[in-house]
C-alpha cells in the first residue's frame, strides 16, 4: 500500500464522497475509486459501505482508520518539518491581536520584525473579539487574561499584573487614599466587564471585592489610561499599558501594598496556536521573536 492511497481514503471519509475527495485532492474520481479498491484488496476486507445515496465506513474500516490516520498525519508533518529546515522563512503570517495591546506592545516591534523577516508578509487582525482561529484562517492569536479553550494550544508569554493608578493632578485635588475604605469608588474609570462591576483586592484578611461606579466606562483600555492621565478619576489597568506612564510620572500607583485585578490574579499574555501538530517554520519563528520581545526584563 502507498501513503497516497491512505490520504485518499482519509479525504473520502472527510469529504463524504469520491467526487468531493477527488476535487479536494485534485485527481480524477476514477483514481480515487481505484485507490480505495486496491487498498481493500490488499487488506482483505471492505473499508467503505457504498450505495447510491450514502457512503460510510464499515466497522473494520473505522478501526483501521483510527490507527492509520495519525500515522499518515505524522508522516506528512515529518516531511514538512524536514522541508522547513531547508527553506527560507517566506510567505504570509496572519494573526489577531487585541486593540490596545497591538498599539502598545506590538507596534514598537514592527520595524524589527520586518527587518528580521524580510520575506514574510504580515497580516495583523487587530480586534478585541476572540476570533475562531480556524474559521478566520489565523496562524496564531495573542490573547490576554486566561485561555479556557481546550481546542487550542496556549503558550504563556508572561504574567500580567494590574495597577491601581491615578494622575498627580487627581491626587492633588482629592488626596492620596491610604486604605481601601478611602478609595473613592464613585470616581472610577472602568472597563465594562459586567452589570455589577467590582475591583478585586488581595489583602491580609483575604480577597475583598469593591463595587465601583464612576463617570466613565470604556471598552478600550487606552481611553481609560488617557482619561486617568487627564485627572478624570482612578482606574485599574495592566502593567504593559501603564508602566511607562508610571515611570514618567504621568500616573501614580495607589495602595501599592495591595494586589488588584479586574477578573483573576492569574492573568497572562498568551500566544495561541490552532493546533498541536505541524506549525510552519515561519509561524514558529515569528512567535518565538514575539515571545523574546515581550519576555519580562531580566534583572541584572
């Protein structure tokens, strides 16, 4: 038997007909029929139950395909991996990135990416919607927070820490809160997470949830940061968005001894791939470059 016969069998089962498998494999339908007949003859049992209206695997065919399909996929992956070792990193890479993270963390690295990979064409889908990787024909996604989808491969880039911040101007006008009870919950700038929003603080007595309300709700975190810098209120934002503003004195961290989050204390930046199997060399190279660019700075 030949690998080509097995690939045609898999295509027939996946597509549901000889004709569709022939189109997908770009061969004549008679070639598909000959391949399946030859395979059945060699094996000594029927793989497919065929009629004018339906086509399905026999019980023996199901057992055979369960064992053979991973082997065929593995052979194809091995051939592609070997080919990658001799190929120039070229072609297209299509990925989705959350809006604010794209502006703050991706854009500064674009010149280096294009210099590092001059033969790769990048297609960045910038959106806060969590797109289906397969349906949207995406090579990978950058996601923030947690990844609960068991059908994807999530690689942690770095942990994400939230900061409670306000501008020096706001602090001058309202004072620096020294306890949670002094936090002005009616002057908060917040992300629209749910109908009864809370900020979660980890204190010596355990987790404390503080209901918040305020003059501004925005689904874009850059708007919240800019509003905080302009003295409109207090907000909770991730480190990658506010650390530069804190270092430059445009924002000040409040209640520094308390950890704070909007959802969970185990939030991270992730690179998510649609499959655990073969990943093209160009995609692996770009993901590795981004992980290196976004990795936490090493202390000297």
